[in-house]
C-alpha cells in the first residue's frame, strides 16, 4: 500500500524538516505533502525577504536532499496563512528535477 506523508506548520524550523527527511528516507513514501506555513515567521518587508531567502535557499535544498534520499517520492508544497503572499510564486522557479520523477513543487 502506498504511503503519503502529510505535515504542516513547520514554520521554517530546520529540525522539523530534518525529521521529515529522515522519516521519508526510512519509509520511502509515494508523496510528502507539506500543507502550509513553510517559512519562518516574520513581519513587514524584512519578513517577506527572510521568507524569500528561506524558500529559495533552504527549501530548495531540502527538496534536493529529499529526492536524493527517496528518489521516487513526490514533494508537494502549499503556502499557508503565515507565508507572505508576496512569496506565493516561490519556489516554483526551482528545478522540477529536484522534486522527483513525477513531481513538481506547487505553490
């Protein structure tokens, strides 16, 4: 039976992303879904910039590492209410190949 993992509200906490990566590597699920509130909290213009850096840097690297650890796993992302709307197009520009053979990073 295929497994799908769902989590949300990681809020940019690296340790939680690392736990998710380790769990996916151990179980090799068909899909990992992160359902919102991906980036760290931040306010104002600085918050938007901080989240953009996180999404284009950390999250893209997380997706690459997940693909390396579990090549057949599809990674699906949804922006949440704490993720700034100015960044909702990210990390769409990331190479699709980092997210698995049949997947895309969806924002």
